[in-house]
C-alpha cells in the first residue's frame, strides 16, 4: 500500500465529522505519520508505507474527527518563523498574534515581561529577534513547562525565565517592554467558538468571563509600577475591544495609546507607554 491510497478515505472521514479544510488537514496528518514535513508529502505519496505509518495516520485522523486541533495532534505550530511545541495546556499560537510581535520589534528594548506567556511564543520570538532578556509568567504550571521546553529547543533558556504568578503578583523589577495576549473572549462569545477551541484549548487562557475586559483592567491598574520611564505596554485584543481597552489604559495614566490592525485590517493590538 502507498501513502496516496490512504488519503481519499481519510478526507471523507474528516468531512463527515464536519472538519473544515479536510484535504489540507489530511495531508498534514499523513506527513506527520510518515515523519516528514508537509511540503515533502507529494514526493512520498507513491512510496511504500513505512511500518506503523498507517496506524499512526488512522489514530491522527480519529483525533481530528474528535475536533482536536491539528497542532495538538502533531505537537507543534510554526509562529514568527520558528517552531513551538503545543499541548492542550497552552493556546495554539495564531498568525494574528504575530502582529503584536512585529509591532513590539519596531523599537528597541532590553528587558521584556510577558504576562500569561502560555507556550512562550510571544516572549521567545522577541528574544530570538534581539539580545534582550525576558520573563514569562503564567498561572498554569503545565503551561510554563511547555514554555521552558520551547526556550530550551530554541537555545534561549539563558535569557528567559518563567514564573508562576497571578499577573504581576510575584513579579519584581522593571521592564522597558510589557506584552500580553490575555484572556479576552466574553462569556457569550465562548458559546460560539469552534469545537477545536472550546473543547481543546485551556479556558483559563481564553476567557475571564463577563465582558472579557478584566485582564486589561488588572494589567492597567499596576503596569506603571513595572515599566521603566518611557517603557511600552502592548496587548492583543479582540476585534471589537480597541476603544474599551484604550479607555482603560488612558484612565490608568498611560500615554501614547494607539490601536493597531492585523493583516486582515481588524483591530488587534493596543499599545501604550509610561510617561517619563
């Protein structure tokens, strides 16, 4: 049997389970089962199947039919040009979050704090692009284990530290950049999320409940204590939250507040600064 022989039935199985992009996902999962990169799959489709590959592919397809995200099944996600380990304990790093990283890199910084670091994708991307050092905090111990592993895989463990902390609670010192992709989905929006997100990603990292703005209130209330004079704050937001988050930061005494769009033109980042 060849690898190509497995695809038609798998695509049909995924479609029956309601998976969007079934052909794409089937190819990614088949490449994973074969132990090759997805862009090499075409070259391997007509080769004999390695031992165990059919069983690995069947298990991966079954997991996807249960709506487990592809990144969790294969164990990684590419983000800002690097590969990050992903598990059900962390949010799946999404392309729109690269907007925050790119914007943060527009000005120099030497010490960065990432609030709610999860997989560490934001913090580690910033460190990998600079000579800075940084701290990532999270309430989830399993998430921090994933972040530490990603730091090690990227050779950044000497410049990144990770702490269990409820936002700023156990953080000390000051930073010239504070970043965060906090939980911001409203309780009403949670009900409308896809099964991949609602059933498989950590709710602690998705929603604070209520209007989805609690994390911004907590960050705004204390961030000036942890920012160097002129230091910057940059947070990811939901597409309809720009004005509300900007107002929260204005009331907290922050300056230079701007709302930045992602590549699709949706509001995605609110940036602010501590005055001198």
